[in-house]
């Protein structure tokens, strides 16, 4: 009798709302791993529902509809995830089911690794738990029963569902292959949907898991009082799992934290109680100790901060990683907390050397150079946003540039890698943008240099995108300027500058200056863009780093820095400098909202 191949034994099972673009990507990418596809769809009342059925037809997938109850009749979402997943399993005909969400993608070498798993171990196990990596969220290791025998369990829970294995089921945890959760730009109202489902469950009937997850949704929506109330209810429940207890304690710390923390305040005591409770629950994890260290850095208590940070760094990466595990704390993020302490302790050179050494071993290392002025909190959040969105933060150095007399930036951002520009120009017409850009780029050591701004939002896995675009240039040790779109403009002016290291010599601005030092701000990017186009170094791309400037997005408030950098006088002065430096270039270059 001919042996059945692993692929012939596997059905892909997906439940989906009205997400045709996302579903098409999912079915296309997982197709090599399976011989059958099943899609259960909640169509609601949207026109896109027809498109979902067409995507299924295109891929030869079995298609069926999930009928929501009357209260959710027009919803373009599934109202009971556990029951809908069970329906997809019941419709499948293959013995093994691989279940995914429509915004999941296969990790590296997925199909061969999955088939090898089934070939070698399929007779000995009934389920294989695979890592589910959540891209861009700081959560790297969420392991789920992913490839299962359909007859060895059942789906439970309306939301945050799980496959409940039979008592005699045999399960194996696997390092590979992995599934990557990779959201895209197709709308997905996950939080509102989840809240609606969870709130529809009467309070008296909610399980502790449902209370925990509703707390998390409220956290995400900024409903702090309600989130705190649910956290306390869940913590009082005897059936709360240790990992969920740990996470709730961390969340209580965040919810209790005031804008200005003082050691004799009730908020400080509440935070300390919550974090120590978290540590006692799972003492082998770094997250609680990291928050305790960061908290005491904010207080300026260097002795206590050092003790917590050293204790954190002494903990090895756990073998069994809970789904809330923050892997970065065992690498670049843990190191970053230590280098913050070093800088605050007056050891900036040592801190800088540690961070330079970390990226030195990466062939495609990246320096993010971020000029800022009087927006320290916004700048710090931007740094977090960029590093969270990166696929590999280990190879990234993030450098702020600000002037030596910018008290707000010096006060908050000096704990991070930074370079100071000359004092005395804070009130200069046009501001200090160019001198801050150049201060940061002169400190850069990466093979690829890209500039950030307080109001620029990178795409998910932006570092992989620019590496792919510039890899050949880095390999050949050639100068190159990557053309990056800002999401609004339709001209050729760039506001995010990305170059290979050897490009600085060709720019001709001296040292590692990214912009001509004659400028204060506006028109410096005009010169950069026009010279880049004429240089022969420009690498075209459709990569978008969204520039949320008040000129383009009225929802963005215009603060004093915007007004200074974009004043009429700043434009007049910038244009004069541009004309003097570039008599051969177009005299009417558009510089709208360039700063």
C-alpha cells in the first residue's frame, strides 16, 4: 500500500470576517503545507463578503458561512470563536488540522519542517505545539497547539479560544516551524469586537479567563478605572493561572503609575506591591525586575535601580517561555536598561561602547538617528515605536540628537544613546533640526543609516524592508540613497533619509553630516532630495514611513517646535540659502511640511 505523504494528511482551517486581502495572503502562503483548505466566514452585511467567497473559490477552499445570533446579525466578524473553529474542523476531511488566523503567515522553511515533523513523529503524538511569534509587539514566544488530530479534542471559549485536548492525547512542543502573526493595512476592529463579545457575557457567568481578557481589552482602550477593577477581581480568583496573575500585576503597576512618581506616595506603594507579587509568582522571569529597575531610575534612586537591574540581568532566558514572555529583555532591551543606568551614573562612554559592540557583529547593522527639540516624552515614545516595529532590534542602535541647552531633552533623553549639538540656537529662526540631525549621524556606526522624527511612523519590520532594498549596495560597499515615501506627498521630496555608510563622502557635507550645515531646517531636505535624484545613487522603493505632520493631518496638533521650524521667516531664510547653494537646481522646489 502506498504511503500517504504528510501534506496529504493536513487540512488548513481558518475562520475569517470580511478580510479578503488578508485571507488571500494566508491561503497563498500556507498552501504548500496542506492538501485541503477550509474557511468559515462571518459575512455580516458588508459588500466585501462576496470577495471572501471569491478568494476561497480561487484557492479551491471549502467555504461555509458562520451565522451569528440575532444580536450580532450584521457583524462582519465571528461572534463565537470556539464554535466557529470547531465548525471548520468538522468540515475538514483530513485527519490532521493546521489552524491559523487570516493575518498569520508561515515562518521560515515552514512546509518542509511541518512535513518532517509529521513524517517522523506523527505516529507518536496527537498534537504539536508551535511557537506563534507576534510581530512588532515585544511578545516573541506564544506557543499554541497548532497541528492537531481533529478527533483528539474540541474547541472551547467564545473568545480567546483554545483546543481542549482529550485526556489521553499526547502533545509535543516544537521549536520549529513557527507561525508569525503579521497584521497588515486591512482594517480589523479586533479590540471593539472582543469587548462587545466579552461584555455580552453576563458578569455572573464570566470565567476568570474572560475577566482577564476583558481587563486586557480595557487596558488597550485606555479605560483605566474599569481595567483596574477587573484586574482586582481576577487576582482574587483561585483559578487564575500563574502567567495571567503575573501579567495582571505588571498591568496594575502601569495603571497605578502617576505622571510624576514620588517614593512616599500611595501610587508608589501600590506599584511596589504589585511588582513584588509578580516576582514571587514567577521569579524566573525578568519583566517585573525590569519595571522595578526602570521605576527607580525615574526616581533617581540609583542604588536601588542598580540592584534590581543586576538581579534582572542575572536571570537566564527561560526554557519554557510563557505566552507573555518579552524576549528582548534577555537581549537588547535588557542591555538598554543597563546602559540607561550607566549613563545616569555618569558612565556614558562605557554605555555607548556596549551598544556599539552589540551591533558590530551584524552585517546589516542599522543606525536610527533621531533629531528632536523640546518633545522629550514624544521622542521617547517614538523610539519605543520604532524598536517594537523592528524584526531584529538587536542590530539597531538608536541615537537621539538634541542641543546641549534643550533642558527637556537633556533631562529625559540623556539616559539613552545621544549626541549633543551646540548650545545657543534654540531660539534661532528655523530651529535646530539640521544641527541635531548631523550630531546624531556623526555618532552612527551602522552600515545603514536612517533618520527618524517625532512624527514619523515606521511600517512593521521596517528594518527588513530597508535591508532588502540596500543589501546589494552594502555587500558591494557602494554608496546609495534609499527613496522612502512619506505616505502623503506625491513629489520627490524626502523627509526620511536612508543611506549606506559610504554615502557620506559623496554627499559632500563634511564628516558624517546628513544635511548641509548652512541650513537651520526647511529647504535642507529639498537640497538633499534634489541632489540625491541627480547623483545617480538613488535606489527607488515603495517603502512608506508615514509622516503625520499637521499640514497633512489636521488631527495632529501644531506645537511650538512645529511653528518655529515652519514659520514664514524660516521658509524665507531657508529658500535664500537653497538658492545660494544650488543656483543650477529648480528655483521653485516644493517644501511644504518638510520639517
